C-alpha cells in the first residue's frame, strides 16, 4: 500500500511552517529558513519512560542506544562514518513521554540524513551482542548519574513526588531492570510501540516541505516497512498523580547537601501554564529571581539555586532546588519555603511581573536563533499537542498574563502538598522524613 497524505488543519503560524499528516498517523512538519545553509532533522517518537512496565523500566532509553548500532542494510560504523564524512551531528535523547532522534547537516546532505534516520527507526536489528554491550554502557551511565548528587536529586525528588506512578520513575531505569531486561523484551517494545502513528518528523532550516515529504516516504515507507493503523493504547486515561507531600533523605557523605522541594504543576494543555511560567521565572528563573538574590547574592549560601516547571499530558512538576553546605541546608530550605509562601500570599508586584514576562519572552526568542532550536520547538509541540503554536501567539499569551493571573496560580500551586528530597550527610529524621 503506498503512503497517502491527507489534508491537515492549517498550522497557526507564519507561512514558513507547513504540516502534512499521513493515513498511517505519521506527521511531517517543517519550518523553512532559507537564509540558512543547514537543516536540523528530528524524528520524535511518542514513547517514553512512562510507557514502560515497571519490570522493564529504562527500555525506551535502552532502545534509544540500540538504534544507533546497525540495521539490516548498514552497520553502526557505516552510520557514524556517513555523518562524520559530511561534518554532521547525529544524536538522540529520551524523556518521560517521548524519544527524539535528531541530526544537523548541510542542506545538500538532507537526503542522506533522512534515509539513514528512516532506516534506523524502521529497520534496526538489535543484535544480542549489541544489547549486551549497551547494557554495560547504560549501567555506567547510571553510575555517572549517581556520582553526581546535583543530577541525582531530581530523580529522587520525582520518585518521592509521584511514588508508584510511571511519571515518577527515572528515564534511565534502575540497575536491576537494566541488568535483567532481555533482548527479546526490548525488541518487543520496539516492534510493538514504534509505529507511524507515534512518529513526527520535524525539520528546520533550508528545507523544502514537499521535498522532505518525498524523502520521508522513501525512507520510512509507512505502507511497507512500518505497520499502518493505530498503535496499541499505552496511556489509558485516568486521574493525574497526586503529590505525596512526603520528605525523603538519601544519606550520603557528600561535601554539599542537595535540596529539591516542590509539587505538581500544570499539564501541557492547561492555559494556566503560561501564568505559572511567569511566577516560576520570578521565583527562580534568572539572576534577578528571588531565590538567586536571597540565597546566593545576599547570603552566599549556594552557587546553584533556582526553580523549574515542566508539563506532561495530565499534570506538571514544579520544583525549587539548591546545593549548599550541610550546615546551611535547613536555612536555605526555610528561605525557599518563605519565598514560595510570600508569592502564594501576595503574588507579584508590577515591576517583578513585567521583568519575569520579559525574561520568558527573551529566552523563548533567543532559543530559536538556530535550526536545532526551531526543529525542537515544532517537533515537541506536534508530538505533545498535535499542533504548533506560533511564536507570536506564545509571546502574546505570556504578555496577556495579569497580576491577578499570577497571584491566582501562585496561591494554587504553593498551597499544594510539598514534597521534599534531600541528599547529604544527615542523621535519620533530620528533615522529618519517615523512618
């Protein structure tokens, strides 16, 4: 069966954005930047760590490694040499709700890049020898994370926040699941879930949309090499996870204590995510933020301090974090909690509101100064929302946030149960955690 394109609703953006959807579910979205000499190309797959059963946790990340190890037509070395020969970049990353395989090449090399990415996604062999080799590599990756408390604290926090929920599991999996998962189970995960209905091909740069569609049709060939039709349901609808409100301490003999405190935030489809983005920026999003000024500039208690908000399908996560000497950990935590309480009770004054909105808008625009940033924006939007919101519309939504909006969402989020995660040399019960 040959691939069939079907009309799609117009993308609400400038004329340089185009989108095509196929009957199989595969989508192609491009942003033309004719002034560039390169193209960033990404294949976004709507499968991540939350879609794994607990016994095979880490399989999506394991699979991400394995798709670079060769197909029936090409070896891993041939794939690497092809991109090196043209000065291209080829890489991938895994997340909780998607996996992305991407490259950046000169515009003239786009046919090669599309052909190779399509072959990797559709026809990788997952040889037993490669599985065993990458198993060792991933175990070392877990060791590397565990040796960096500033990295580890965010996985400890997520697990404590959503205890027992798939969103709380680390993307890397655990030593036990990675050591125990078989080649057959990873292969079934690949063959079952990597279908065209979960694929978004995104490109930005000096690219012609129709030309790329032709390349994708030849490289992926949805009617022959990829199973057509709907993929099996992996995220049954249900209530969002409830923040636990618990405290957990991972006792380590470290020179610095790592602190992460937060709660659930807003889902990626919730219009209030823009207002809370402004609040989060004011709290911990830059050098003028409250946490940076109070913790680092005024008291010198931390080098790294800030906050973040990330959105998922049915919920979000908010967290404030800091690294400090163990003796200052309680003081830093008290400052962080006080600043959240102040925002929850009083909102943002006009000057702080405008500064936070300006920071958000500037950061957004600056992130789109290269082809990779543009490709990431449209690919992530399409895989997460099924549409791409134009930059102008996003800037308008940030501009539309009022002081009343900021006060309302701050009062909402900062009144939710707060989960605390700490890594450091502390005695049992030092932060009120359960035994």
